[in-house]
């Protein structure tokens, strides 16, 4: 016991030290934890030698990690997912596994073992931690590529759950064994869902004001379902995942997640440090296999994510960005590999190669997602030279910016289409529908392009930061030009630069732009804007009006006014 405490102390100290280094160098923290484990483990300095300590630390970390992953799986989102996400996710998983089997068997992995199977599954999963962190920092979680990416990640989690359910029976995959495993899983899931629906809400309601009891209750639930899974000849890890999923739609799920998060971070850190301890010093064959795994993962994402989205006519950009976002191996993949090692299904060399591939892709993917806009622009030019057709190609064939279906360039041009522009069009439709014939829109969201085109509006598909797109859209002949997208959501430009480009193309137009910060207002006026919208001012006016209404007992009337405005709206972006 004393040895275990000492080993955990070393794990935390070195994880913290290398974590600080990773933070300042803007590298993934998971990479730091793996390096910490390797450094203090039996293949590094040898300060942690006890295999029992390593197994205990790893199992605890794994249980908590899967419990939290389960908590973050939103079953309602899966049910609400559109056909684009379902087809993209299904194509990526099925196509990735098929290509993986062919690739790994071709390079010489033994067909009689499970190495190829585990690598197929591992390479089919992408890192939720890396993707969500970088997309959040880029304000891209709510964009179309961001939503597609998150939808695919949710489906990947479901796939991982199914694999973990079957994994204990891989040694003897008779139909009866598989059916028995499915029955055991069904029993476990049914038990967890029934109790979490009819018993836990009452209990957690009673202790809602006692944070320590909420935390203790969540942990008790996690370990209880884990133990039930163990008794059903499943794994505790599988049980902890089911425990988390059963609480994901729980009324107190957010509260539970908030209470458990700190503890989760502690044990997840321990898991990755313990995993790093199991990584031996690589030889040439391990490094070679790791590089092949990394290369295959990137190539397979282009084949299984980009192509389905492209064939569904999502446009080159909206098809490429999810492929770039998903081009790495998941931390869940390491869980899958670890369970395979514990079960004796895969060789240690294969597991080491997968871990090294994870490290390589974690670093490269963080860099690539952060600069995905630049990469996508270059890739689009290359793909067009190869003969791939973008949505603007169809448009050009119909007469460009209006010589065909839409007529001459419009008097009012909206550059960039997000929620403010969506609301503006609905307001114009409500107050003066005839004005819609005077409006043109420029954006590279395929949903916007298809929906507005179907409504008969002029839409130019393209990047508003590209001068050629602005010329093509007829900006030079417009009388009013509106820039409604804030800087935080613009890619490859900002409103000040856009104002300068637009003013150079059209010296006489009235330019209405948008600013995030007070300091940006004067810069945009200096660049040539005629009016700069500052949404924080209108938001403040609306909030003050709501306060006045509340103080005068008129808040219900104000709500009724808002409800009347909301009734029957059909915005493109809800």
C-alpha cells in the first residue's frame, strides 16, 4: 500500500511538471502524461517498477475515464442527427474498418490474431479531447463542419461501446457466445436505465443541496454498475461506461458532471501516465508500424469522411474540414488497445506502435486543426485541378452571379451568412417581402446555398475573404453592402480587412459592418465603413428594457411581444 501511494505521488508530480511544459509549448496534455509515465516507468528511469501498482492505477483511471465519456454521450443528439451526420458517421466507421482490415493484413499483421482487428477499431476512432478543445478555441463548434464533426464523434463513441461489449468474447466467437454477450449487455443496460430513470432522480433530488453526497452518489453508481458488469462476466470498464450513459439524460447530469470533473481529471491523468509506463523503448519495427498507422489514419479519413460528404453535395470546404478535424487516433483507442493487451489479444509491439501513432497524430492534428482554413484553401485548389466540382461550379454553369437564374447583381449584398443575417432575411420577409428581390448573399455554407437558392434568392457560393468571390458576386455594382459576421467567426480575414477590400472594389457603396470590440469601431471607420454595428449596445438596450418591464410588472407583456415575433419564423439558421 505504501508503495502504491509513493508511485501515485511520482505519477502526479511528473505529470504536473511535464503538463506545464506542454501548456507553455501549446502541446496536448495527454502527450505530456504519456511522456511522464514513460520517464518514471520500468522502460525509463525505473522509479516505478511494481506491475501491480501500474495495473491498479491504470484500471482506476480507465474506469473514471469511461464513466465520464458515458456522461458526455448525448443519446438525444444521436436521435436528432440529420441524415448527413448519420451517413457520414456510418461511412467513416464502416469504411474505416474495411480499409483498415485490408491495409493491416496487407502489411503483414497476422491474420490469425486480433492485432489487425484492434488496430482497425483504434484507427476508426478520433480524439474528442483534442477536437473539442481546438474547435472551441476557434469558435467553430457551432459551424456546419463543427456540428458534422461532433455528430461523427458521438457515433464513434456508440461504436466503441458495442466493441467493448463483444471484446471479452473474441476468443470464442460462436453465435451462442455472441448472443449470450448481447443478452448480458442488454441486462446491464436495462438495469442501469430503469434504476437511473425511476430511482436515482428521487434520491438525487433529496441530496441536491449536499454536494459531497452528489459526488459520492455518482461514484457509488459508477462502481455499482461496474461490479454488476463484473458479475455478468463483462468488464468493470464496460459497466462504468454504461453507468455514465445511463446518467447522460438524467435531470442532474450536468450537476453530476460538474462534481465529478475534478476527480475525473485526476484519474484520467493517472490512466495516461500508467499507459506511458507500459510503452517500451521503440525499435525500428515499432516506429515503422507507428508511422504506417498514422499515415493510414490520415488517408482513411479523407476516403471515409471527405468522400461521403462530397457525394452528398456538402461542398469541398464543408467536406474537407471534418476530415481534417477527425484525422487522429482517439484516447478511447488507447483504451481499446489497453483492454486488448489485458485480454492477451494483441502483441505488445502492436500496442506500442499504436501508442506512438497516437502521440504523432496528437501533435500533428493539433497543428492541422488550428490551421485548417489555410489547409482547406490549398486543398480545394488542388482538388479542383483534379476535377472535383464544388458548389460554385454548378452556379457558374447557370450563369455566374446572376446572368442566368437570378438576373443582374443585386442592390444589397450580404457578405457572410450567420444568425444575424438569417434573422435579417426573416425580418425583411415579414415587413417588406418585395425587398428580397434586391438582395444577394455570399457564403460557403452549403445549407445556406441550397436553402436560399430554393427560396429564389441570389446566392453566390464562395469565401468572402477571396477577392475573386467578391467580384463574382457583383459587389462592385451594389449600393449597400452588409458585413454581419463578427470577427470571432470569420476565417482567413476580419471585418476591417473585408471593409478595405470592399471599398477598393466599390468606392461609392454604403458599407455596414460589425464589430466585436469597441476598439474595432474606429479601425473599421478608418478602413471605409459607413456604419459599424456593435451588438453589445443593442443587447444592453434590450436587457435594460427587460429590467424596466420587470420592475413595472410588464415582463409578461414583453414576453408576449417576443413570442409574437418568434411565431412562424422560418430562418435558415435556427
